[in-house]
């Protein structure tokens, strides 16, 4: 049992999760998480949505805010990284009967009102894993360096996986639970590319959905300076490709 699961079980005794579980990893987002939770849909296409916030350390009172909004909460004792927090969320979803998992950020950059569009290709059996795209939709941020990074990393990940994706670093996603049961996830922080490469290597159907990428509601990125972010992200892509390379198709 992974770190944090016991905390979840004792914090939410007898919790029943809906068929759709929205997992939000949150690190020091007390000022932003309330508005995200307010915008969460109660159900999608007749399926109940349970929102699960994984609080990744921090003493800013996020868990009280989550509780007061009626969402479920799991708390990691210290900051472990977004990858660790999401893996805990996936594990909770897997063990408690979820059929679909949605992930989104805690800082207001993704709009929960777009979750139905994100899930639609999965519910209509056209895809197993849908990734939101600010490039097919709209990017309301202005950081040119980040925007170039989004393009560059999409290019690289597409080359390695023979996909045709436009926004591989977007954390707003929907997946069938079977995909999460199947993939190999090890990255503790920069996990977006790992999930795509691992899912593509196992033959799951990937698709995209145009969405709007909003500026952070408040505060600054937790992921570090752009150059550092880029270098770490590149390392994750390289490592995951090396690990999965035998399973990836030769060409599309
Ligand atoms: N659990 C966890 N979440 C994190 C961590 N760093 C960032 N996040 C969350 O991941 C999401 C995206 O992080 P952010 O700092 O906004 O990265 P950016 O949008 O790529 O600049 C937000 O919801 C953060 O709260 C971390 O160390 N642990
Ligand atoms: Mg952000």
C-alpha cells in the first residue's frame, strides 16, 4: 500500500467513489482550489463524479478547504511531487471501483466545465485516453518560452510514440481505469510524458480535446524556472522512452 492510502482511508471512512473520479494534485494552492472545486460537475452523462484532492504536503490549510467543499481528500505528510500525488489518486480510484479518471490542476488553469467534452471520446468508445489541448483550443497565457516548450515536447513525444498530439505536457486528461491499471509510472514530479509514452507503448487509443488554458488564478508555478522545468522534462521523456522502447511501435 502506498504512502498516503491509509491517510485517505482514515480521513474518509466508508467513502464511496463515483464511476468518474477527478484527481487533483495540489501543492500550496489554498487560494485557488476552492474555485476549482466550485466548478466541478456533479455528474457527466449520468455518471456521478467524485472529486479527490491529493494534498501534497504544505501547511496552508488546503485540506480544510477541500472538506468544506465536500470533496474527498488524501494528504501526503511532506511534499513528494505531482507524480507521487497523482499515483496515490490513481491507486485510490483503482481500489474503489472507479471506471474513469480525470486529472486536472489545482491552480485554475483548467476549466472543470470542460470535463464532459474531455470524457466524451471515451464514453463513446472512440478513445481510451484523452489529453486536453491548448493548441487545438486556446491558450490565454503569454509566456512564449513555455509555449515553445509545449510545441517542442509534443514534437519529441510524437516522434517517439508515433502519435499526432499537440499538447503532451497538458495535465488535464481523462482515462479509462484499465489504462491506469496497465501503465508503468515511476516519475515523482514531471509525469505527463511518462503516462503518454507508457500508454502508447501498450497500445491504448490516445485522442485530444480542444480546451482553454487559463492563466494561473494566483501564485506562481511550482515547477521551477522554465529552463529547469525544460531540462527535467526532457530527462523524463528520455528515460521513459529508453524504458519503453521495445514496446513502442516501429512506426505509425
Ligand atoms: N502534488 C503536487 N502537486 C504539484 C507539485 N507541484 C505542482 N503541483 C500541482 O500541479 C499542478 C501544476 O503545477 P504548476 O506549478 O501550476 O505547473 P505549471 O502549470 O506547469 O506551471 C498544480 O495543481 C500544482 O498544485 C508538487 O510538488 N506536488
Ligand atoms: Mg499551473
